[in-house]
């Protein structure tokens, strides 16, 4: 969601999703059924059902992880600008310290001139009175469904976002001037909702992103049989699931694709193994060794060596165990 001078409150919640997801990379972890609903699944249940894409980040778990606590310099994940510094000063809210969990559902724009539909819910510690005063100074107050709604223009071509307090600890951000999408199709039962069914299998991950891929046109390939075969494999991938979970000092990350058939999944696995072989050969070349700093080279070699590529039925997964050595990436010399 783009940042503007009238949308700092929107950006504070949404930026947490982007920053934490980039930090944690990707993964999928299957968990057994729990006796009680976890905070993550409970927060997802507050979103509208039927979204083809879901993002969830448990920032409380991120802050408790070794990777966060031992990050170089222990500085902020984001480099605050003056606008955000003013926002923190006026509202008392710093997303990196006060935001605990974020869940977001999104639907693609039905047309080129229409806005992507996004509904996000942020959970944390908010000074409601200060945030209300700040919102009134930057946006417009509306009343919808018995609630105060703050409307923030996003620019001439980007429409309006709506912000509403659900309670003292939750804020919802909805693309568009109405909060009606927030309450549309809500359900506590993930059955019949493909994205939420997959989210239930990821219960316990610190962060995940689930998305149904758009259809690849049949006539999109040019370049002969190899390109056509690649395009067919791309069309076969229906879902991509990404998430991450701290494991002691390490971070387990992965990315999983779900294909139409197990045969397609086998071919994609074989292609990934081939890319691994080419990548290892490229890193072993003298030219690469001379142009790349030693820390980065060692990290990439370890990544290619230790990454596990597996296939089960229609699913292909890349699983990586990141160690604290990842912090050495910035310690080597710059390429000459």
C-alpha cells in the first residue's frame, strides 16, 4: 500500500507486513489440530472469507526470536523518516514495538482502473485518543455501521482508504471509502475457503503468505517447445504458500507450490535441482569468486548446499535452515 502524507496510519500497519515478510523470507509448516484457536487463526477469522491471498505476521514472535534480538546493531528494521517520526511523537505508536500481529486479505482489481481490494487488521497497543486526534488532523471523519471511520485520500488515481477501531487493541484498514467489505462473508469455519484452509495448516508459523496464482494464458509462450513446456508447468502451479518460523537460534524458511498433478510437481522439482546445479557451478567459477565478497559467496554456497527440495503428491517444497551466519552478509568486503 503506497505511503503519502495523509496515510501514515495506513502505512504503519501495512509496512509491518512488508518489512517482516522480507525479513523472515518464506516457509510452510504443518501443525496438528489444537484444542483452542491460536491468536493467528483467530485474527484471520476476523477477515472476510474468500480472499485469494492472505498474509499474516506475528510481530510478537518476531521480536522474541534470536534473529531479531541479535540483528546487527540492534537498530530498527525500518529506517524512520521525519514523517514517521512525527507520527510516533503525536500518537505514541511505534509499529516495531507496539504492533503484535497483522493479518491481511486481498483480492485483485477487477479492472485496470479499479482499486485492489485489501482488508487488514492490526492488533497491538494503541493510544486510541491520540490516534483519533491525529486521524482527524490528517483525514476526514465519517460514521458507518455505528462506528467512527477515518477516511484518508491516497491521491488522484489511488482512491481512499478507511480506518476504523474494532476495539481498543485492534484497528482495521480497508481500501476504499466504505468499511462494508470488512464485514462481508466473515466465517469462523475455514472449510470451503481455500486460502484459510491452507492457513490452518500453517498454524504456529511466525509469518506466512498464501496466494492463488493468476491463470497463465495458453498462448503466452514464444520460443518453441522448451518455452511451451515451461509455460505449461507454470500454468500447473495453482497455489504458492510462503512462511517462516524461528527454531532456536535458527530460522526455518520455505516456499511451496501446489500443482495440478504429481507429474508436474516432479518436473518442477527436477528443474529446481537443475537450477541448483547451475548455481553451484556459477559460484565455483573464478570470475564469480573474484567479484563477490567472501561472506556473500560463503552464504550462497551454504544456501545451495543445504536447501532441501522435496516433492509429495502435487506439492513441491524448498526448505532452508538459516543460521546466524546470515548476519555476516554485510561484514565482507564489497565487490571490486
